[in-house]
């Protein structure tokens, strides 16, 4: 079913008397209408005008420009009146300046008026509605003591926001008068204090002059004219003595101007002027000092470059014109000034009246006194801890860092294998288990001695756990487990238990020779080695290490098949030359002779 397009809205046709139906648009008319709409949207044709002479935006959808059928006014021309607020339907509200009258009192009548209340004489109510005390004789008969007419408050119609406005109904004149009265009282109090101070200064000067005159009279010498030193603001004070001078107001104005731009103050941002980012136009801009894209970041919004733009260029910092904003921020007395400012803020929070710019000397003295007391308290606490728990020798010892890096007289001797023979011994690594627990008067721990597949104590060679230490080493031949001879004699045919058989076996074993000493072991290892074979073994070791390093750096996806596999033929006991090459190539940072190479 094709859509029909009509030129006249149905609402207008319904109100027409002729009753003719709407005319249908032809295809050509519809095509021309669409072309005109496209031209209007492109701006080639003028926009459509409504009945009020206003242009209609061609981009407004048709469902918004079409007038609904239920409207009651004629709209033969295109219009957007149905989309606007209708003034006859909009509500009018009172303004915020309209409010109920406060303290309003009408004039009191002097004679009775016809139609007034017979009890009090007011015109706004009758006798039955009167709220005053009923009189014995009303005002109608007495003709005196008339009550004023009640003031009928207006009916104020406020909007939703007007009812909830916090300043609704405020009297600006009353508020201004209150502020003026307060400032006037403060100004009067300042004038009284200033006059009192001037009187005290005048009296002090007069007393000084009288004392000087008496001193000259007693000495009998020529009078000496003494001129008292005046402070920097003496001229201002001399002018302030004049009653008609206007300098008092100027001084009071300039007195508080310095505290407006102090840090931490609440100042209107529109009144503050910042000169932090101004620079001389002949100077090179920050972002042009180093054109490398990976150099310091420049923030164009704040015009700041925090890092050093010449970082990584190997330039002398003293010859560089700019080192970044952080250099200025964290160099010189900037840190100390920031600490002083923080100290002033903390002191102000705790009730001490102090200001960085107003009282710099006071701030410095308080800061110095605070740090002295703090250091003294820390030293006192540390001294008390040392007196109670001891350990003062550890506090006075030289730090480990200075001993390792600097020169020292401590003697350390190494052997040719890089092991410490005499001197500084490396501390044993502690484990998570309990260590160095000596029980039953032993001087060594359990497990420090091993003999015949049994653990024991190294101090006395006892193999029984939790036994008491005799203080001397007991050889194994002296350890004889006594048995009950009487029971063996009586019960000779009784079979022996496993414990008894084990004890007899231990008694029959002989003492094995002790292990060789360290010197014998060193002499056995130290043999005459071939230097050429040692060098060849060292080269093979370097080649093997380089090959392992190349394999580790190679990508896992490009590694050859079985490249990490080791040939089983290489599994053989190393020779003495290979061991010697390994010892020479081993990195020993604690050995001072490790810097010499193999071929030196």
C-alpha cells in the first residue's frame, strides 16, 4: 500500500466548512519537495520560514516539524509553535525579592470606627474572632485603648528552587549595617590602642630628657645634646601623630598585603599573578636544548622540564646552561626552606603562632631549638639502652663497608687455591633450625663427631646422645659396655639378645687410623704439573664456556635439535691439569691475587 502525501493537515480540513478532502500529491510534486529539502540541507536554498518569521532548521526531523492533529490553533504555514512553551500554560512565580513583612505595625486608631471589633477596636476581625482578653467594657464604649489592625501577609508563590534557597528573604541592608558596625568597633579599638602607645612613647622621651638634664647638671660640664636612634618607621610614626592625617588607613591597608600570597593561604586565583614561567625571549627554549626524542620530557601545559635534557650526552654539568627543574628544586637551600615551611605549618597546627615570612628569625630559633632537643632525647634514649643491655663496643667499631673498601691492617693469608689460610674467616651461614646448642656441659654440638657409622660429640668423642661430658677425650677402646656377669654365669645357656650381640661386636672392633691432616692433603694434591697441558685445559674450558653462553643467548625456537645434549664419552674423571685450570679460572672476589691472569 503506497503512502499518501497531503498538502493540508487533517486538523485544518476538519474545521473547514466545505468538507473537501485532502489533495493528494503527485509524483512530480513529491520529487520536487525532496529536492528542495536536500538543497536546504546543503545550504543552496534558503531555509523555510514559519508563521512568526523565524527560520526553521532543515535538519530537524519531519516528525518534529509536523503539527499533531489534536492542536487547537490554525497552522496553515509551517511552524514549530507546538514544540515551544506556551505562555498561557506556564506558571508565574514570585521573585526572591518578594518576602513577608517583618515587624510591620499599622497606625493605631484614636476613635471607634463603624464595623470594627467591639472588644479591641481593630477593623480586621469581629468580636467573636477576637483573640484578646474580653474586656468588661469594650473599646466601642470606652473609646480608648484601641488595638492596631492586623497586617495581612501577602500570599507569595515561589518555585521549587525558590522555596529551598538558603538566602531567600534575607535583608541585605541589615547585613551590611552589621558588618559596618563591627568594623567600626575594631577601628575604634585600634585608635585607642594607638593613642595609648603614642602617649607611652612621649612619656618615655620626656623621662629620658629629664634624666639627661639631671646628669649634665650634676657633672657641671657643658650640656651634651643626645639624639635617640629612631627606628626605620619613625617617619611614619611622626606623621601618624597628626590627627588629620590619612596615613593610618594606608598603613592598615599595607599591613596585611604581604600575607595575601603566602603559601597555604586561601586566595582568589583571579587576583594572583604568576611570573614563574616568564623568560627572556632571547634565551633558548627548554625543548630546543636537546632535540633528541628520547631526552627529557617537556610539558607544554605547565612549561616545565623536570629532568636534565643533557643527561647521557657526557657534557660537564658546570658548562651546561640548564639542568632541569628538579635541579633547582632540590639544590642549594631549597630543601632546607621546604623543611622550615613544613615545620612552620606543623607548629601552627599545634597552637604556636609563627609565619615563614613574617617571623623568619623566630622560626629559625624555634627550629634549631626543636632539633637540639630532639637530638638530645635520641642520645639519652640510646645511652639508656646501652647501659641496660650493653653492646657499646659494637657502636664504636669501624663499619664493615669501610673495612672492605678502604685500607686496613688486618692480615689475611690465601693459598694458591684461593682458600683462606689465616686471617678473616667467612661467617658460617645460619639455617632455620636451632644451632650452637651445647647440652650437658659439652663444648661441641651433637653430630660434630663421626666414628664407626655413629654420631657423637667432638669434645669428648662420646657416641651416646644426651650424655654428660667428662671433659677429656675418651678413646673407643676404653668404652666397654658392662654386662651383668652374674646373670651370664648363672644363665650361660640363655640365648643373647640383638642388643648384646651388637655391643660385643663394637667391643671387638679396632680403632681405625685418623684422617690425614690438611697439610698432608695439600702435599698430596700439589704435584708437578705440565704447564702446557694446563694451558690447553684452560683453553678448552674457555671454549666450552663460550659455547654454553652462545646456546643460552640463542632463541629457543632457532636452537638446533639435541644441541643441549652432552656426549657420554666426555663423562670421565678430570685430570690434575684440568682441575688446576678450573681453579685458576674460578672467580674469587675475596682473593686479592685473583686479578692476575693465567698467561701472566
